[in-house]
């Protein structure tokens, strides 16, 4: 529940994603909870990045609660969104292959 | 905290005179009766419909005997169906001063203005004699609602209110959250937090009713704009609203007008029972605030991102702004700047603590931003409910 620099917000201790609270530009070098990362693409305010490396099929935890499962392996600092995360509640929502942006 | 001790033993943090119109035709008269008393806590509430409705009568009975209310003036046109005699009797038996003005019997608009204002002048003097008593946190009820939300609400203001709710429950207070229509996807976590398996089952039925209601009304759940804002799944969106409920145990489900019998965290079921009728469950944020107050809320925590300005009749509204830019633009309307969490100027924990302190100050009489600005919104519409089932309040059975 604290800021990692100015860019990332951890909402809960058990979360494996952080919220981007200041837009990140492609190629930008950032520190993410002590880890040095280079942004592979531009990520807008309000989106999520992985707090650590994640396997495909892993539960994503935000607010300390599951918000869905990963559909691909994700490296630390990578954007987590419709292209690699899908709902466990309405499985059809993720539309794999369509949603990546 | 020093509170107003009512004859029925409940304790309030404001000493409001409620001027109540019982049909829209009496609204203007009620408003003009209260108009000269803008600097006093003289608030206008009412029900517009001419046809009777059990929910509206019960809501009015709860609101007119709310601990923050000291006296009640009912303003009736005369021919509407509202049961003014029952409402007056309920207020009278609670030990509060009450009077009924029937415009058709009093002799029209002007005579009713005069009669109403005279009653208020003498009642304001009577209310100065209401005894004061020490009020503990175990006697305090706090409700929460969000409105004018944006992408910041779920990651700053709502988690900060959740943090405040956990603190309040730990201090022995009662907390209420609602908006079941925005909690779809959070069922399993609510079941996990329910203090009995039977309460868990009630939560599942309540959420199934909610999903059905919104499906029939054709209310969308997850929009393209949500994904653009960074939300990926429906459960993620719902968790942003659910964050207001904190992390503690869920002690029960109540319906509008039910006052929680023991301290703890409660879910307010705002979705009508039976077939879908009368339109949207709550037509705006003010309707939700009215229901939280009817459940005894002394104070309301209102989170906003885009910048709502509303307050409420009867109970003070504390506005918590999640968006730092909105806060700077509209700071006169806001009580707490939760947007600083996003700018690295504070943590969720620090803002949670600040909210609890703000509640304490408000309970001790300090005006909230919306109170200072004269906001006293109120709305009440048609609904219908069945009483809650026996498993909804496990501690009340013990």
C-alpha cells in the first residue's frame, strides 16, 4: 500500500500487479519496487503492470483479490491487460486474440 | 463525541427540524416554510407521489425518527393518499415534537407559510433543550456511496474509504455499503467474508436478484471505455467499488429502513423484490444516500472522481475526491483529497486515518463542505421490498 516512485501504486500487499499512476513512455527506464525495468511500450494512467514475472494460467491479484487469470507468460513490469489477462467470471470476455492493445 | 440524546434513547450528531411534504403539490409550501431558516438545520424532505406506497411510508417513518432529527413538521395538501396520521403517530411515539399542516384546511398557501414558520420558530427554542450525552464509536453508523466516478475512484478514494471502514469497525462502529448492481463478480469474496454460511447463501440470492433486475432493465456491465481506462475484467471493475467495504467480516444484509442491530459491516440491498417495476432501483446518488440514512447512518462517506457536489438532508456528507486534478479545481466542495495517493503525497493508510478523523470532527459539529455550501438534496421514489430473511442478521438471533 505504498508508492513505488511516482509511477506505480500497490493497492494491497498480496497484489501481483501494480497500478500505473503516471503515464509511462516506451523505452523509459523505471524502478519498480527495487527492480530496474525498461518500458517496452507506452502505458496510460490507470492501467496495470506485473509486479513480478508471471506464468500463464496464474491468478492476477489486485485489491488483494483475484481479477482473472493470465493467458500468457508475463515479465516483471510488462503491461497486463486484455491481451494477457482474462476474466474468470465471464470467460468469454477476454476474447483472446482480439483485445490486445 | 457529544451527541443529542433522543427520548427513544438513540443519539444524533445534528438537531434537524424536518419539514416534510407528503405529495409534490405541497412541495413549494414546505420549501417556503423552511426558506427563512437557511442558517438553521431546517431541512426539506418529502415524497412526490400521490398514490400510496408502503416503502415510501416506511422510509419516511425511518427518516423522521432518525437520531439526527429533533422535530418534524408534516405538510399535506389534504387529498393525497399518504398516510399522514400514521407517520405523525410514529414520530409522536418516538418522543419528538410533531405537527401536521393540511394546506386545504389551513386556508391555502400564505396561511400555511405563516403557520409553519411560527411552529418552526417556537420549535427551534424547544430543540435547544434537547439533552446532550456522550456518544461512543459503538453508537455511530457510517454509510458509503460513490458517484461521479472515474478511473481514479477505484484506486484512491474507494480503497481509502475501505481502510477507514476497517478502522471504524475495529473501533466498534457500524458501517454500511451498498450498490449491489456494481458488485457483480464480488459474490464469492462476500460469501467468504460472511460470518455464517447461511448469510453467505443470502448474499448469493441477493446478487442473483440484482443480476436479473439489471438484465431486464438492459443495464450494461462492462463498457469499452472501462478497458481504455485500464480495467481488464468485470470483477476488476466491481472490486474498485467493493474496495469501499474494506477487508473485514460481513455481519449482515439489510434493506432500506433496517437499522443494523449490532456493530460491524453490513451490505444494504437496494434492489426491489418481486417483479421488475417502477424503473431503475435508484435513479441517482441522492436516492442511495437517502436509503443509507434511513438505515440510521449518522454520516455518509461519498467518493467521487469527476467531482460530485451533492450533500444531503438529515445527515452530513463527507466528500472524498480520488482525482487530484478534480480536487484542485473543486476543492471548495471536497472534504478529503484522496488524489494525493496518486501523486505520492500520501498512502491509502494515511488517507483512511484522515477520513476517520474527519468523521470525528463532523460528529462533534464541524460542518462538512456540502453543509457549509447549503447542500440538502433529497429524493424518494416508488419501490417495493419484502422483509429480510432470518439468516440476514446472524448476530440478532443470538
